[in-house]
C-alpha cells in the first residue's frame, strides 16, 4: 500500500509534503509508515502530526491500496 502525505512538513526524518510513503499496514486507526528516517512508525490515519504539536500536520491520500481495500475502508469512517 502507498499513501501521499499532504500538509505541513515536519521533522528532518518524519513526513514531507507531497511525498509518497510505503504503508506496511493498519493497526487500529494508525498507519505503519516508512517515513523519511527510513524506519517504520505509526502515524494517525486522520491527522498525521508530530506528538509535540509543533506542526498542524496534514492528511493522507491513497496512491495504492491493497486488494482488500483496507485504506479505502479506513478513510471512509
């Protein structure tokens, strides 16, 4: 699965506006994303933002879903 982050970039090794990221899976309402650090971390599916709220964050756009439509179902909630 692949998603594009749209919003304010934050962190040197976190998320960059307009960049497409590999999504390894969904855990509850969180996405496991390989971010700019090249490590996988959990990010909110609703408003990915830094925990310290130093950025307003953004949203995800689906680039490539899996055959089950996992991301489409999650974002419809």
